[in-house]
């Protein structure tokens, strides 16, 4: 997002209590792109790249499409506004249906690699179609046309760009990034002049397309905005427009032109576009269940699709599409956090083991990415660029800074990766020596930040808004140590990990708040902050992993405390406001992005996490013949229903946004990967439990008469 676009949004958002001015939201519209280019299609059909984190290329910054019924001088263009959107089947093909006065214009968008295809197909009303054919029977030029105004930002630049016109294609470039446009039917190209300073400072937003350039060729040749008129031809008038992003390693100009021309030639009709989307989906989702309405798991593809949209070719994931590129209200979302990424990887591995989703290559690439990005001290940094694994800007890179006290470090991230690598080594590939070496180094990294009292030292928390000694961080350490104790590594290190797990297990007593009968949020300079915190839901998985280690066992007192904690935390964080939604807040008194609401917002992460934790605790209790197992199974199913496909917290495309206002307005990163993975893991766990119950009932001897 450039400053021009941000200022436009500021002007449009004035007075809106549910919009934070200057953002590039994705709370409406759908995404396409299961490779390393991520393209958003808004309800008005406009397309925009969110690709930089995944590919290192910026692409389209803004766009607009319109229909002119008979072609001509562009004075009678019906610019598209709101349309109805859906995904075509289980693909990432976005279908947008525009109902116009003259008929129906259907738009199909799909992103294959770094090529994005937009196909239009027009169906006129019968009388209009007959009249058009009669009046224009002898005029081949009298055809409908699409007017496309495409504003690029190669390398994030809107100035010092160039435009080259190659007869049937257009090239927008700065230095390393070169972006191309072509069409499957005849097209005419014109230029657009970017806004000047006075227009940027004006009270009203600058809309595309801009006024005519009046022959100012030199300015349009230095503009990143191209204006295209593309003929809709054929019995059912149609055309495909393709854009291609290229970088320094993507070949020379002739090669790129050949690729974009081949792209439109090979996908000139709807059938070819849809088949490209189906083929892509088959390759990316592999054995995943695709028919959501017939799936026993309630729509696997509705979670795998957004997770794949957020995933790069190297297996890393962005937390969510970047909606706040100027960091006005957040620290950004278009990065790989090792907490989110490793938790997602672990949930997918668990779901795959239960439901045979065919995701082994996903697991391998995640493990390889963690090996490649591990620091020399065995830990992982705050966040990295997913397209190359390099350190990204952040505020918790304390382990990389000399002379610091180590507080600006998010230790739970290292613990989450270590737990995944240990599980991967045990369940997927016990012969991967690179993973084994990384896991051994991670054990040293965990030990280096563990206090003598069994709790991790003072660090930043999972929500990245405070420091202290957190229950959540301790839970991730407990799970990591227990997972390492079960991993196929040498006996000495497994025993060491088991000893450390026991220390953390005992250290958790320091975080118990007896007055509230729950685990507190943190120790802060020795004082217990006993606020309820959704991240403490990590205690369930941690204790279940701990209980699976030989010679370690969750005792009755701890089980009792866990039951009390989860009852208190789930009930205390649950919100059922006067509106269409309900669910769990992030933590007590959470003030972030509430605007004038007054109460903490509902988060899909904590709601899905609560469901998963309740299911995990139910399993742990059942293993110990505790009578609370059924209660938490019921709690898991109730919370899961809120984030299931069709649940009240889902939005367009079955996306789970990070947060929602009480009136149901989605906010922040959309879709967010973490809750989608949590939902999938919880659904498969409960489905497995149901199958076990059926099998157990079948094995019982028949009652005697």
C-alpha cells in the first residue's frame, strides 16, 4: 500500500466507527493464489496484490473495471460496483457476479504461480442482445468492451516507474520488479497520470480512472497506472486479462512477454480458467476432502484453502494478509511468526494423522524451513520474511542484539517450533538428521532461558503487548520439553528434557491464583497478575503431552486445578453481546482496537483455542477416568460450532477474521491462519472421539434376554 492509497482510505473512512483509517482491509472480498502470489478480489471486482511477503514482488496496488456496451470513446462506461461472490467448488477461483441494467457480467479470477487471470463473460438481456446484433451486423468493431484501470507499484514505488507498450501487452517497471499485462482479445492502451500534491491534500479521495492525459505522453510513460480497453468477443462476449509479476530471477523481457501472452491464449475461455483452478487445487490440497457438504469433518477445504493462501512455496506462512502496512495500529501481519507458524504446522500434522489429508509435503517443508531459520544459539527470531527466511523488522529480536537483557524475546516461539520438530521426528521422519540437530540445539536454547524456579525467564508474551513470566510461555515450555522427551534422539538428552519438563510442571504452581482458582496471566516483578488470559489454554495440550511421557504423570491435584482453571477461564472470557455473534475475548480488560465499543472484542483465535483446549482436556480427563471428561467434550463442541463453516464467526469465503466487533463487523487480519488450523485440529479430534465411541459400543457384548 502506498501513501496515495492510504490517504484515500483516510478520506473514505472518516466518521466510521468500525474502520481504522489508512488500512488496506480484506474483511470483504475473497483471495486467490495458492502459490507465491496472493491477490484479493473485492466485491466490485477490483483486484489488488497482497503478494510481497510471499514473493518479494508488490504487483497491483489498485484497480477498477467497467463495461462499455458498444465500445467507443469511453464516455459511457458502467463502472462495476458491488457484486455477489463465491469460490467455484473447492478451488481458489473467485466468481463475482455483477448484475447490471443491460444483463449479467460474470467475472472469474484465479492466480496460478505469479500469473493472475481475470476472465469476463457477458450475458445480455434477450431484447438488448437481439437489438445489438441487428444494429451492428455489419460492424465488427461494435462490440462490448471491458475498461480496466490498473495501478501497479513495482517495488512499492508509484514514482520513478516506467511504462513500456509492446503492441499487445503493457509493462510497468521500476528496477528489479517488472509487471506485465496482456489480454486474450484486441486491446487498446492509454496512460493515467498519478494524483498531484494538491489532489492528495484535497478533502475528497482521488478516484480511478483519472481524467484524460491530454497527450502528455512523457507523464503517462512514467506512470504506474495503465488504462486498457479490452474487447469482449464471441457468441457469448468474453475476454481474459492477465497480469504477470516478475523479478530478477524470472527471465528476461522476451521470456516474460511470452509467458503473459501464453497465459491469456491458454485461458481465453471460462472452461480453461476453471480447469486451471481445479488442477491447482488438486495439486495443493492433495488428498484433502474437498466436498464440504458431504464431509464428515464439516468442510475441510474451508480451512485448508485459507491456510494454503497464506503459505509460500518454502512452506512458511504469513500470519494474515497485510492490512496495516504503515503500522499505524499494529506491528504488521505480513510476516512469518514462528509461534503462529509452528502451532499451525502442529495442528495440521495432528489433523492429517487423524483424517489422512495427504499433507506430508506440507509437514516436510515446515520442518525444513525451521531448520534453515534457526539461530546459532538454538532459538528462533521474532519474525522473518517468508519469501526468503531473512530477519524481518520487529521488536522482539533481543537474542540478536548485543548487550541486552533478553526481555525483548518471545520464548514461546522457540518452544512451539521445538515441540513441532520433536513430533515431526517421532511421527513423520525419524531419519532426518538435520531436524534432529536442530532439535538438540533447541533444547539448549530452551535451557538457556529457563529459570531456577522452573519458569521461563522474563520475556514478551504471545499477544506481544507486555513482558513478564507468563503462564502461556511456561505451558509451551512444558509441551516442548515433554515432546523432546518422546523424540527419537539420544537417551541422555531425552532424560534431560524429561527432567526439565518435571521442573516446569512444578514451577507452574507459582502461577496459581487461589482466590480465583485459576492460573494467572503472569508474574510481574514477583506479583501475580491474576487476569484471565486465553493464551493459558495452552495448558491443556501441554499437560496431555506431559502425561504421555514415560515415568511422568499428571497428578490428581493438577487435574483438579486444570478443571477449575478452564471452567473459570472459558466462562470468564465468554461474551454474548447484544448482536449476532458470541465467543471468547482475548484476555480480561483487553483494550486493543475496540474503538467506541467499551468491551473487549471477540477473537476467533481464542474461541477456536478454547474449543481445542476443551477437547484436549477432555481426553486427558478420560485417560484418568475423571468424571469431568464429558463436560469438556460438550464445551469443546459448543465453542467449535461458533468457528465451524457456517458458524456465526465465519465471514465471506468461510474466512475467520482475527477479531469482530459486537455488531458482527469483521476487523483486523482476514483470513487469519491460526484459528483455521485450530478449527481443523479440533474437528478431527472430536470426529476421532466419536468413532472411538462407536467402536467401543460395537465391541460391547449384547445384552442377554
